[in-house]
C-alpha cells in the first residue's frame, strides 16, 4: 500500500463522513417520528373507539426522501475534503488493479471448466464483486463483534487488494441499502401498524451505518 503523503493530514473518518453521519441520525429520528404519527393517535383514542385516523404520509415521505438526503450528504463530505477524496480514489484504483491482476493470474493457473449457460464474470467484474463481498462480511460481523469486524477490514487490506477505508465504506453502503429497503417495504405495507413496524426496522441498519462510517481502521 502507498503511504499517506506527508503533506496530507487524513481526518478521522468521523470527520471525513460528518455530513453523512449527521444525515443518518436525521433519518433515524425521522423513522421514530413517522412511526409515532401512526402509533400516537391509537394511544390517544378512547378504549372503546374502533376507527382511529392515522397519518401514513410521514412514512411515505421518508421512504422517498431518505436516499436523496444521504446522497446529498455524501456529496457534501466529498466537497469538504477534495484532496482526501482524490487520495482515497487513487488508493482504490491501485487496490482494484491488484484484484484484477490476481484474478487474471488465477485464470491462468486454473483448469478451464465446462462453459455454463451464464458467462463467468470478467476479472474487472470479479474485482468489484470481491469488494462488495468484503463489505458485506464486515457489516455482518460488526453486528456481533465490532473489534473483529475492524480487524477483518485491516486483514483484507494487508495484501494490497483492498484498502481498509473502502471496505468500511462498502460496509456502510450495505447497511444503508438494507435500511432503505426496509423503508420501501414500509411504504407499501398493507396496514398502518405494519407500516410503523417496518419503518422502525430501518433504524438498526441506519445506526449500523453510523458506526461503520465512524470507524477508523488505524
């Protein structure tokens, strides 16, 4: 791995991703508020009242706006740290090239199999898939043991085929994707109670994304 240039003082990831982290916490609060708009009218209604009017619009609105909110926050973080972003991208390009080279070397030494109905991924596609898999593994392990998950990110980076930061960033994407999927499910839920429950199911994923975006591999 290339050392950090002496003139570039890398910020802690909590600072590097500050706008994204803030947007994630905003989304967590919005999930609670949207669910409350469905639960509170029922709690306030007299015990004998059967029909209770609730407001599903906050859940629907959040499900449509969460992704743009988070994307805008990412863009703001990149605009705040242009030199750091360029350095990160260069490290990622080097790691990607190393994964592609490794995949091509493996293709040379492995015996060709019988062609199947689905073409095998190219070396470049395989390199992208490997990064996605690494991020998924770190995100999953983080739920059980954050220290081990951070150690896994560092271990993956040791050979030069990944950077620890890009593995953690990919894990953030995994967590955010799961949260956004939960919000999309909430929007199409069949009844208000289920809508509220599924909206709240997004919260653990968004909190996980905060933790991963804050984690420093060093």
